[in-house]
């Protein structure tokens, strides 16, 4: 599978549908942002950006 440029999947619900269809979602937000209003996306791979920098 080719690598793709970062993109915004839209809402957590839209991202969850994409994951259910086989997409791989990497959520790079810190915990406090994932816990905010939008919440977490089921099935997302969590790798905080600070771990990538």
C-alpha cells in the first residue's frame, strides 16, 4: 500500500467509517486534544506527534 500525505478525515464519525472500510488512521493528537469535544476515533492507531518529532 502506498504512503499518503497527511490529510484530515473530517469528523470522528467519518474517520470511523473509513477505518471500518479498511483505512488506517494514525491519530497524532496529544491525549488532552483527543479527550476534547471531538473525542477519539475507534480503530485509530495512536502515535502522539511528540513521539515522532
